[in-house]
C-alpha cells in the first residue's frame, strides 16, 4: 500500500515518515520509505531554477517508487509523492507545470492513502535544509491543498500535524491495509468462480 505524505516545507513530513516507519516495523509490517530526493539536492547545491529541473526530479522520484511497486511491501511511505513537482512548479509559475500537472493527475490515485501534514501551532520553523522561508511555507500550504482538491483523489485522506498522536494514523493505516486485503481476496475468489480451471 502506497502512502503519500503531502505538505509544505517544515511541517514534519520526514518526521512523520520516520515515525510511521519505526512503529510499523515494530509491529512486524513490511515497510519502506521512498525518500525525498529534493532534500539531497538542496544539500548538494543543485540549481532549482534550471529549466526542466522539476520534471527530472519527478521522474527520478518515480523511479524510486517503482522499485517497490511489485514488491512484497505492506506499506511504502512516499515522502515526496509524484504530485509535488506540480505543486511547486505551479506555485513558482514555472514553464514545465503543464507537464507536471499531467503527471500529477495520472499518478495521484496510485496512492491508497494521502496524509496531509499541516503547520503545527507554536513551533519553530527550521530553515536548515530548506529553500523556502516560514512565510513562504504558509503560502505553499494554502496553494498545495487548493491544488490537491482539483486532482480528483479517490482514496483515503488523513490529516496530521506534529504533536498529534501518531497512533491514530497507524491504526487507520492498518485498518485500510486489512480492508484492502479482504477486498482483494474477494476479487480473487470471484475470478476463480467465474473462470474455473
């Protein structure tokens, strides 16, 4: 089950991803994290203004997600889902936003769950490892969730902010996984009955 963690910079997406990874591993689930490549590119000093940067980054991110798509994972936690390129390119009005919008619409429903991470109240914004200021991060939050509504996501949306009890998110994820397994088993049985060997 692919989980997309969506939100602006500095709200705790990576913190949530590592928390989910830790607790789901302890509970003996097969779980992996697809890291946010852009974070490494910030540390490396890449030029984010270069034409095509967001498309290239999205394709690289997609390559990482595809590694786990056919594997035996219970949960694949995606720190930077494939809609992120569209969120940022449209915010900064980049030329490639049309291509990235198409990718976002095509890929958004490949995630069974989207966790929207919101700005916590009364917490410091850590500028380290980020290009955006705290003020710009708040503007991005409004932009991201407005754009997200137009992507026609058909699956489950959960909400989180740092300080919330992570157990409720974990319980929801486990329930969704179990429901998906029951539905899949039912479909296999229906197919077997309709197409006996």
